[in-house]
C-alpha cells in the first residue's frame, strides 16, 4: 500500500514544474491524480505520460484544462476528477505566476494579473474543493503553494510577494473556517526551484536591467542557500506527499518552508 493509496487528488499548475512533480510523486504512492492546467494540451500529455506509473501503483490519472481564476472552469475540473475517481480527497492549489518589475514601475495590470492568479485563484480553488468535500461529508485536505516570498519581501517582485503572503493568510483563514467540516488546509513554501518559472524570471530580470547576463540573477539570489544549491521539483515532493497523506492529519493552518535554508522563520 502506498502512503496515499485510494486518495483522489487534483493538482493545478500540473502541466510542468513543481505541479507535475507533485502529481507524479502522489501517483508513486498509489493516489489517483488529475493533472490540471491552463495549458490543457500539456496537462493532457502529463497525464498520458503517467498512465503507466498509475497502473503500476494501483492509481488512475485524469487531466483538465482550467484557468484557476474562472469559477465555472474550476467547478468543471472538480467534476472531471470526481467522475473519474468517484470523490475528491486532496486539492493542491499550485498554479502561480510571476512577472518582475521594479517597485516604482509596477502597474495596475501587473499587480492585478499576479494577484488574480496567485490570490483569487487559490481562494476559488479552496472554496470549490471544500464545497465538494462538504457534499461528500468525508473531510479532506487542501494544500496551497506559498513561497519564501510569503515570508519575506524581495526587490523587483513586490506583487508576487504580496500575492504569496495572501496564500499564507488564506491558508490560516481556510483552516479556521473549514475545520468544522474536517477539512485541513496547509501549505508549503519553496525557495528557488529550477523550473521554467525561474528560467523566465532570470530572463525577465535581465530585461528590466536587474541583472546583466543569463544565470546571474538566479546565481545571486540563491548564493546564501544553506544546502548549497537550488532545489529540483523532486526536493519538494517528499513534503507534498506527506501533506496529502494521513501522516499529516493533525496539521492545519501551517505553511512548511522547503527552501534549503534561505529564509529562517
Ligand atoms: P511553472 O511556471 O513551471 O509552472 C506553473 C504552471 O502553472 C504552468 O504549467 C502554467 O501553465 C500554470 N498556470 C499558470 N497560470 C494558470 C492559471 N491561471 N490556471 C491554471 N494554470 C495556470 O512554475 P513552478 O516553478 O512549477 O511553480 C509552481 C508554483 O510554485 C507556483 O505557485 C509558484 O509561484 C510556486 N513557487 C515556485 C518557486 C520556484 O522557484 N520555481 C518558488 C516558490 C514558489
């Protein structure tokens, strides 16, 4: 038996990067996983490429195209998972974006776009997952992706930091509001993870003049990591599978740092 055998899970932002790794690690431990992403084609590919992994471990895969800021699409995604797996036990609100700008240049559009996906997207994801879990009467787990930027403000990414602090607040408020339904709400906070998000960030920081050459921003930003290197998505998944498993049943309202020792709070 795997650590999450028989658990029905949805992961958003699962076409690639951390989300895909979360989904694959859940499959390795026997779960059913719906890979959901705004990039539907790549989410479908992630699901197809993981069918054999699911078979091997006694689970199933599904996929959904979803914009996490659109409530109806989120409801449809949940219906897809429930019709494929029979229920929803664990919902990962992982989709997120960043677009750096110096504080003085931040526009309303930059702020609104980031806050909408990283903040409102998590709120809607929590609400719709909780409604399904309440209908089932089985309780459940909601796990939100925060960041080191949830614990400390960084230059050139103020709206991203604000949005990730919001994820911590939503996790705490959700834990309090949903406890009576036996739903726990937790989060995890990665530091620097080598995904397309950071590759793009590195290019964007060069474009706004915050760094001069490729790789410089990520190298400087990660210079003080106590573990001496940036993370890979696989560094994150021990914790995420734990948060989806029975082992974390007594945890709620907490956000776990997984940053190799960058921000010590
Ligand atoms: P990524 O850019 O590689 O993947 C993000 C995925 O989210 C993409 O597949 C994208 O299509 C999807 N997405 C974007 N907007 C969406 C929307 N509106 N609806 C549905 N899907 C959408 O990023 P990643 O590095 O894997 O990051 C995943 C999460 O981890 C994000 O919330 C990010 O903020 C957080 N995080 C990342 C790092 C890092 O260093 N990479 C550090 C801390 C936190």
